[in-house]
């Protein structure tokens, strides 16, 4: 019995030694092994390729909406120009619906404006609009003249891209984005393709859309970058290099233009770019495989500049992609699996950071730290993207930068808000040219050529020297030295001191008050200089208090036999204290759509002519504009009054001419006091000219008069006039071609370039 037990124990121990290792190894034993399922086929890696094409690239948003609706996962994205922008935003984790929602809110005219909204400018920059048109601005630096690099500004686009890409601001490698991404640009020196795969995502997207002659080029790693469409508008090869097994290509490139558009330098330049782009597009499309999908929505006559048709472009993208729904279904994921994929490709929410420091870089001749007290972003407060974008616009409003971007540099104890600025290559000496021209087609014409040279940043405080010369019918000059004091007193800071001087000369006609016949001509010569202490009211306006000394001479030239007044010339001199207030919130200086402008100046002092007497002078004008749909309505009023000059040949103020009492000749209504009211209507026409903001049709009704003495002013006996015109807001100023009429004046035709 003991032997049997001993043998059983040996066998049990042997079995245990066999089972324990098997058990520890994780291998399960079963009488009938269960067969293992064969692994299913691997999902192909899908690459999305989005081409450039300006506004036509908004079509990509509609395609993305269909891809999401059909549950198509996108593994890698490669894009060029506008395709890079849409693709980059999608790669950053934004959904198609989010991109559409944001783009539909964009005011594209303001986004691509050469400067920030006019209401945000300082009063100094606003006043320049009324001196010389701002569209033509050259610079003088290092003994050479320079011109802007682009026709429109990219500042608004950069600000928008910065805002959208903030959630992934810490991502350095684009492979680490929610969806791996590449942007295509062109090295403008070598002509090579540049594949941007790391760095600042917002600037990578902007660099890919540096359309030559439209947007200024960018610089990255020592290379000048232009639009990627010049070398690879449909980057299929880049998507394949990222590991794509199948590519979904969206080609929305602009087709070649017909013959009738090739009759100008602009048309030929655009056609040349389109030809270069179309050649590389054909080479790329030739590499497509049968398994790839090419989506080319039918965009008809929509052009690369039709940003105002965003809803239509997105809808056409949806239609174009929907036609491929059956083929796309082969790559679709089950609903639950696609939802998981989308969730896994969202960016992580950024932790709000406290601003520990503000810094500025990129400028070589300005001192942006001077504006720090005017910024809304403050050290010690949480970072706010809306405030940072507004601060970037505040810096841009100085008029000295082509780019005002910002970066948030995260740290352990907070963040540094860094404003990245780029000086205007044609600054800080700015040269402008303008023209005033008028004719009534009856032999009476006048013209003035205006030149201005403004020098910014003479000191670190922002001292400016502004000069203007006028040659022609009214020769003259103006100069002002403006120095900010950086005082923090009152509701606004940045008090300033200003010294200024001016002189002018013009021939003034004398008329019979009733019949309107010209009975004489005199030459008016005057000059003045003054010193002001002032304070800017933010971007609302400014106030000045100062002393002014003025003098002049009236010289007789010729008189008709019917003239019965004095024929002696006179010399006068004035010294006065003055207060001047300007409030300007017009959206445009010419043909504004909304806003208001008020200007008032009061002088009190002494007037010396044949004898000395007290001087009181009031000059005020105001303009208000509202719009309802395409119609704009304006109301303008002007009052100017001064104590009479005892022996003056002519009055101090004049009315007459187009929209200054239409139907009367220039200077036909004159006196030491004048008043004018004008009610206007105009409508912007649909066609947008190349070198102008817009075409307009409008009309005015006017009433006013002049009096020899300000105490004679009254509403009785007002003269009236009217005009009907076609207008344009051009680069050299507003242009009018109109009919004029007045019951006591005459009916005429007027051509006017400049400010009436």
C-alpha cells in the first residue's frame, strides 16, 4: 500500500511541475481549442489634398462638411494657399461646422483693408485723409524711394489665423497636430518648393498664401516665401510622402481668363500666374491612381476675389463632394467608431495663463513700448485673445507697421505676451501725392497738385514732422512739429505739444451780390504760426489749446467799370488764443456709410488793421451719416463767423461751387460770416473699379448764405442749390461728375477731383 501511495505522489508532483509553468505563462488548456479569428484588412491611410485659388478655396469648407457627414476619417492633410488655410484649421482640430461658422462672420473688405478700421486710427492719421488721399503712399529711406509690396494688407488675415490657432500654439511639429499637416510655399529667390512642417502654424498658413502683388511676402528661416501655388498648387506628392495610401483631392484652381480680360497689365499679370499654376496642377493630377478621388466643384464664373460670396462657395463645395458620396462610402467608418475618431482628434483645451510680461520685437525704428499704457492686455491679468487682437490693431493704427502679430509664450508661472511687429519697408519717411481739379466746362477751371512728406519717430517718444506743399491755383505750404509728452493726466493720456506754420495765396473774385456778375479780382495772401498744447481723446478725437499769430495782405488786381466799392488794398494782423476740438468717427473720409465728424474752433484776441480791435472768431462744421441697405444719407452743416475787417476788399469766407452751394460760382457768396447746410443721398453701385473703393450715384440739396457782418446772420433769404452726380472714391481722392442747379444761380456741368 505504501508503495502505491509513493508512486501516486511521484506522478502528481510531476504533473504539477508541468502545469505550473504553463499556468504562469498564461496559456489556457482546453479539451477542444477555440480557433482564433483572422485579423481584418487594414484601413487605408487617407490623405486630403486642398488646392489654392483665393476665395474659390472657401469651397473646401463644403467638401469637409460632406466628408464629416459621410464619416470619412482624414489621416493627413496637405494644402496650398487658401487650401493650406482651410486644411490647417481643420488639422488644428476645428470641425467643418466651426470653420463655416467663423468664416460667415468675416467682413472680408475689412479683413483685407490696407489699414485698420478708420474709427480706430489716431486723430493724426484721420486728419491726413482730409489733406491728401491715403491710397498712394511712398517712402524714402537710405536715399531711395520705396513702395508697398502688396496691393492689400495681410494684417487682418494674420490676426484671424492667430486667433483660430491659439489652441495649438504650443505645437512645434505639425505631425503633432490633431491631424498631421503640411503647408506649401515658394522660395521666391530660388523658385524651389518649400514644405512647411513645423513652427508657427498661423504664419505657415499665411506664408502659403503670399500671392505675388497682392499680399506681401513673408520671411522664414532666411527665405523669402511666396504663394505655394506657383510651384505645387495640388500637393499630391506631399500627401503621399506623409504616408497616404489614398488621396482625396479637391481642385478649385482659377481657370484661364478669356481674351477680353487681357487688355490691361493687371489682367496679363493675373493670367501669367494662372498659367504657371495650371501647368503644375496638370503634372500633379497626372499622378492620381484609380483608387484616388478627384473632386472639382463647378464654380462657374466665381473668381479668386469673390470673398463676399462665401455661402455660395461653401454650398458649391458640398454639391461637388456629394456627387462622390458612393465612392467615399468605401472609406466610411461606423458611426460610433467615427465619433471616437473625431473625439480623439480634438485639440486639448488650453489652460488660461496669467500674463507675466509684455514684450515687443521686430521693429528697428519705432518704440512700441510707448503705447503700452494704451493696451488692454495688462500684466497680472489672465490672457484674453480678444484683448490681444484689439491691442494688435491699436499698434497697427499708428500707421508704421505692415504686420502687428502677437504670440503667447507659456511658462511655468504664467505667460509672456509678445507683440511681433514688422516696420513698413517704405517708412519712416512717408510721401503722398494728391490732386485737386475742377471745371465747369464753360472755361472756368482750376487745379492744385499736393505733396506731403511726413517724418515719424524723430524721437523715442514718437515726435513727428509733417510737411505739405501745394502748387497750382492756390499755392501754399504747411509744416507742423508734433511731440508727445507722455503725461498721464485726465481721462486720456499722451498729451502733446505742437508748433505749426502755414502760408497760402489765392485769387478771389468779387461779385455783385444780386446779379452774380463778376466785378473784380483781388489776391489774398496770408500766413500764420502757432503753438498748441493738446490731448488725444483715444481714437475718438483730440482737443487743442494754443496761441496763434496770423497776418495777411489783400492786393487789388482788376475791377470792372460797374464796381463801386473800395479799390484800396489792406494789410492785417491778428493774435489770439484758441481752442479747437475734433471728434471723428466716420468709417471713410469720402462717401462714408456711417459715423459722424464734428470740428469746432473758437478764437479770441486782437485784430490790427487801420486800428486795433477785439477779435472773436467761431468756425464749426459737422457731418453725420447713416445707411439703410445700399442707401446712405448724410447731413452736413457749417458756420463760420468773425468780426469784420474795417477796410477789407473781400470777405474772409467764401461759398459757391460743387456741393458748397451748387449752381453758384466759387466765391460768388462771400462775407465775414457764412452758413451752409447740405442734405445728401448716395448709393454704392454694384461694380467695383480696379483703382477705387467704389462707384456711387448721389444727389444733394443745399442752403446757405454769406453776410458782411456776423450780427446780420439769419435764416431769412437763404440761397439754395442742388446737384446730381456720379462719383468714385479713387486713389487720388474723390471724383465727381455732376449736374448743378440753383434758382438764383445757373445750371451747369461740373467735373471735380478732390474734396469739394
